[in-house]
C-alpha cells in the first residue's frame, strides 16, 4: 500500500519561561492509505503536538516546527504556503478533538458548522451542502436530521456532539482523519458507540485514521499499527498484534503491566511504573525513561536509537530490547 | 435485614461473611435538584440525581460505586458526607443518623469521614504550602495544637503517602499530578478517619501513575484499617480495589454484589453491557470478544423513563419492563439485581 502520510524526523519545540521544550523530538512514522494508526502515550509525551504539527496549528512565537518533513500524498506540508495549507485542512486532512463541548462553535447551528467547510473548500451551493449535511448526520447515527440541523451544540449530549464532530470531519471527504483522544471525555458505553462508528466509517469510506490516545485498550481494539511515545520520542513501533504479544521497550511493558485487566484473574497488587513522568525542561541525559526503568544499564546515559528488531518492522529504542523480549514472555 | 424500597419489600444480605460491623448504612436515599427555580422563574422540573439508593458499608471493606456520568454516584458520595442535604432517606454512620444531625455535631463527626477528590489540580489551595495544607485540618479540629508537633505530624504523613518530609515546604504547582494526589490522601489521613470517600481518585492521573496510587490506597487501608467508598467509572480499577461493588444507572442501584460474582456472573443487562464496553489491551482477545454496544444514550434524569429506567436501551427488555419498576432483589446470596429477568 502507498504511504498516505510520512512524517520524517519531525521536531517541534516550545519556548517556555523555564527553557526550550522539545515536545516532539525527531519522530518518524507513517500512515498507509485506509489504515488506522495509533499514537499512544501519557500526557506531555508529544502525541497531540504531533497531530497539531501535521495540521500546522502550532502557535507562534512560542511554538515552532524546527525541522523535519511531513509528506502527505507526496507533498511536504511544511513547505506549503499558508494558502495551500488552508486548502489541505478540513478537505484532505480533518481533525476530531477530545472535547466535543469546546470544539464546536456554540453560537452557530450545527447545520452551519457542517456546511461551512464544504462551501469554503468546494464552493458547494447551499442547497447541496444542506443535503450533504443531512446525509452526514444520518451516517453518524443522528436520528431525525431535518429537525437536528437547525439546532445549536448545547441541544446535544456529549456523545452526540462527538458524532457531529465526526460528521464535520467527514464533510469534505478527507483521506485522513486525525482523532485526538476522540472518546476520552465520553462515558464507557458511549465510547464504545463512537469507536465502532469511527471504525465502520473508516472501513466503508476508506479513510485513514490516526488515533491519539492514552488508552491501551482502545488501541488494541481499533489500531492496525501503534507508535508508543515517551517524552517527545517514539520508543516503540509495531503492529498492534505484535506490540501486545511481544512488547520490547520497558515503558511499553510497564504500561501493559500497570493496568488491571478484566480478562485476567485479579492480582494481589498492581505493578506500577515507579517514579514521576518526565519534566520536559529537565530531561535526564540519554534515554528519558532511564530514571524509572527496571532494566537500566550504564549505557542508558546515551540515547538509544529506534532500531528494527525484526524483518516485520517492530522497532524499539532501548539498548536492552533483546533481554526484555525474554522478560515479557516470562511475566506474560 | 428488611426494608422497603419503592413500596416493595426486599431483603438484603449485604454483609460478606466474616465482616460484621456496619460502618455506614444508607437507606432509600433520594436527592432531587430543582431546575430553573431561580429568583425570577418558576421551578420547571426536578432532576432525580439519586432516586432511592440503599447499601451498607462494613468497617474495613472497600465498596466500589460505579456508573456513567450522571448516574448519581458522586451525589451519593456528597450526600453521605453531608455536602448535599438529601431530599429523603437515612444515612447512619457509626450508629448516628446524619440527616438530622445539627451542624455543630456534624462538624465534629466529619473528621471521621474524609474525602479524596478527582482533580488533584483544583483540590489543593495554590497559595498554601503542602505542609500548611496538611496541617490545616489538624489545626481546625484542634487535634494537634502545638505548631512544631503539627509540622512533625505533617512530615510523618508525607512519608506515609510516599513523599519526602521536605515536600512540606513546596507549593502544589511544584508537584506532579500523582504527587498532588498523594498530598490529598495525606490530608484525608491526617484526621485518622474511619471512612474515606474516594471520588474518582485516579481517573485524572496518567496510566503509569494510577497503579501507584491504587497500591498506596491499599497499603494505607491495611495499615490503618480504613474503609473506602470508591467512586469510579473505570471498571477494571474498581474490580481490583473493591470487595463489593454497587452499579448505578440514572439515580438507581441496578446491581450489588461481591467483586467475584459481579464480574464473573453479572445479572443486570446494564452491568453486562458496561463490562463488555471496557476495551482489553489484547488485540487477539478483542477480536474474539462479544461486544454489547448499547443503543442510544443515558436519558435525562429530568424525565426518566417509565418502569425500569434502563428499558429503552436494554437489549433484552420485555413489555413488563416499561410498565413496572423492578425491585432490587437478592438473586443469589449477597448478589442483588434490579431486573425482572434476573
């Protein structure tokens, strides 16, 4: 399959009062046509900033994309003019945000918000745009779209608003949707509905998806490939099946072991990752995870590169990846 | 134990074997909030946030209270702490009826029931040092009157929750989320409470930190013989920490059982759907698993459905469910469910 999106050595920084933060520090990953890729990690790992960098929504002057390339259908988005980039946003790459409460405009009707993009990007006539908006609402499972179209966001529940966000994202037939924690603000049963909806739509319409999440369960159910991030870097990269069966970075292993699971017998104690999440202004030398790592060796003061471990493309950034393979099998 | 719920008689055998003393007894708790009842407008409706909730909490156990947002779990916790005045129902804590207690007596009693909040960012005063935050309740309740002794106690509490004595001099913004939650726990512990209401204590924390806090809560329970009411929406965490679990939906209890029976043999269709909605971090298993995706959304507690409040979304509902409110019945010993089909 062809690469739809290819991110090469992307580095995005923010100037803060306590120093320069490398929120995304030289990451490379890609998305193939029609596939679902996940960026997983905890708060501050750089997963959202990665998505915002693709959309070129990093606010200057504090934020800056320092270097790297973002190829989308062969064009480097970082080299496009502002005009050209505006054409891409919404029509070719769309975004679904975490907070359906704050990402819809409260003073515009849902209908207006759905048609705006089409009218701007494709100069669709209002009547045609309205017809498409009705169809979109139906696609995302909102009943009685005729009645719903002239309503305002506050008339809708959280789950419904997220459906509207998805409808807006689909409005211009994008090839890629960036979904930033699309279900984190929603209840479990609604989360299941929204994720099923996104998966079905992505399959039916062939839209590729980037799911950004901290929830390893969501990733297991919905992603084809996974990138695990820690302190601005990708520390492990594999297919979902491979990552869960055979985690090779101590952080991934730690994350998987620290959550209680409903399918396993209850453990007497949870096995947490010790220590605190990293402070991006004061990262340790070498591997950012080493102060919390059980497998730390002397060499960890040198930053380990993300290297392939097998022919299938499972990569990990850890000097001890070979030893962790056996450890994960013993404990699993 | 016998009681009446919704005009129907039901029987509870809520005590797990060997657990004797009832620390907290909640009976037919109701909390309604008026809507639109401002100064100028007339009252337009009633939100039935908690609508007839009964359960017991035994000394030394952890009772999980789960449900989705708006199910009334937090309001139940707030009513128990008397941060909300219940509309009706009774709450007995250590044998004393809280709903009729005068404010001064309630203030004295409150030191025995503490709370840990969800958001470690907004529940600590940003202008106070960690030491001051922990010492404040000791001072207010005149538990430790000498300042040096109080400081000493605060340092000791910090060590108990896995922080360092020198953290006492810091301010909340200098700590990470997990560390702040530890401070919240130390503040609750300072009162040497019998009961701690933990309202979503880990859901705002990073995944790698959640397990640390869960382990800490369990350690402290063992060390100080604490009783927890653990309010959460994460069913995996609730299974891990709770001895028994109460499942709520739209202000009502739909199921109560000990941990093992609830998770291995759930009786209520809502509990089953909730469990199946929790994604499991294993792609192979996920592909094989049966997922019950519920139709629709949680109805508004302003205008709850007739009969069983879950019936419009229930995959197995029958005609009776729309007409008749199911009583919470004991189906197997210690396992109660409010479902006509259970």
